[in-house]
């Protein structure tokens, strides 16, 4: 899909006012990020047509879905927008196959680019087709819910915290399937989450929502590098996201070398081929600062840079934004260390990053989308 997702909506919900505007390319994964109660779900529901704004407009590409000024309000079932909720919300009286085909039969025949066998293969659910929802695990239910939304052949897919109700093992089960649909299908996706590790792993761009407003929008790397947005992106796990390339998959010691503008990062072995582009998140709390390279240390990553910006925290800890070869890296130090070392903007320093601080929750990859041509129809009675 080409074009833009252009949204400017206002809605009064009693004690909460939504007044949000965003304009993002309708391509890849757009993450809506913010605390619980920020307005993310309400904003997504205006896209789906489940909440009617008091004013504004919603436009996807050349299609106007809502315009208060002209009276346009396309019904939800005609918007061709797929919606995956926190819980799968599967029909208990249908089999998995019936749930999947429910979406398929509601797509216009001319728009059926994806068919049952395509989605069954993509989601890895062929062995589940005859089961009822009560026989499925939480992760399996979400895979079926994803499949059902895909089989409606949507122009836009909305995912509202689809992993929030799952434990970590089930999340790890689902994430690869979301990556597959991101990489293999040309369907733009709006992904709602308050989990930064999911954003790092999946998203192309990021929209910060706070108190019913869009506070900032941009690439994941841009948004996570800004100190002023730290209260919204979360302080404890705050850190910068870097785009890196696998320079050496395994150096013989179980370590992988990642190249980026500021040099190289050495991390525990990553199962990725040489030349592969990844996104890595380095948390501020995992970075120390030195005025000179330490002569004897277990830390493998000693990166020269300079202090670009100091946080304005009044407490005992301060976040620093470092410029490492043009790449932003955050460091968290005590106020005592700030004073003792006389740290200030412009000062040359060394960022010390432990290799073991970069784990699987710190890794993602920018979308590598291909084009899915689809196959031939393979459908039957949805009540099967």
C-alpha cells in the first residue's frame, strides 16, 4: 500500500479528551506507544470506525474513512481494516477453520489476495484447523486471531496490545509470526503497545501518545534518542536504538561483532548472517562513562565519543546523551560522578558498554518486506 495515514480527530469521552493528530507513511509497522490510559486504544478505535470522533478526519491513502466536515463516515465493516484485540475474541462455536474463514468470506472477492492455505502456512496453524477455541493455548488463540484478521484481506491491520495478556514464553511464540507478516506481506500495520522491547523488535516508526495527544512521531531511532521524551518513553528502561550491521557473526569466542557509525559493538553470539541489518537497543543503565580508556577491564565495548546533552534530573541519577561517531548512546551516572568528573556538554568521553547487556530483548530488525502475490482460493463453509 502506498500513500499516507492521515489522522486528526477530537473526541470527548466524559472525563477524557482525545485530541490527536498524526500523519505517517502507510507502510511497515507504525507503533503507538504510551502508558496505560494515554488514549492509544481510543485512537485505534477511531481508525477502525468503532468510535465516532466529534470532529476531524481519518484518511488512508486516497480513501477518506471519516470527515466530520463533509459527513463521511464509512461503516466499520466497509473500511477493510483488520483488528486484533488483546484477547483473541474467537467465536467459540466455530472451529479454527471456521474462525479463519469468517474473515475471508467478508472480504470483497476482488480483494482476496490472501487465501486460507496462505495464512495457515504463514501462521503455522495447519494442525489446529479442526480444534475449537477452548482447546487452544493463549498463544495459539492469538495466532488464529491474527490469521482471521489477515484473511479479511485488509488495507490496514490494527493490533491493540496483542501480547499484553500473554506470559513471556507465549510472547516469544507470537513475535516471530508478527515479524513474518511484517516482512512478507505488504499490509501496513498499526501496533499498540507499552512494551518498548516489542517496539524495538517490530516497528519502523513510532508515535508517542500521552494524555490523549500525540506528543511526538518519527523513526524508532529518532524518538528513543531524545532526552526530552524520556518521561514518555520510560526512564528505567530508557535507552537509544541503533541500526547496526552484522560484521562478524562469530569470532570464534561465541561473540558477534556489529558495525555502526560509531565503530563496533561486541555482543553475545547472534544467529544472523554477515551483512544482516539489525536494530539494537542499549539501555542507559547499562552504559558507564570514562574520561580515558580503562587499561584493565572486562568490558569489551569502549567507544570514544563526546557528551552531547545532560539531563536535568533533580535526583541522584542523571542521564547523558553521548554522540558516538554520530550515533546517540545514553549513559546513566550518579550526580556525584557528574560532579566528580566535571562532566559537561562537548567533553570527550568513552562509553563503556558490557557485551552481556545486549540480550534478545534488546534486538530487533528493520523491516525487510518482500511482496506476497498470494495463491488460489481454498475456502469452504465457515461453520466447518
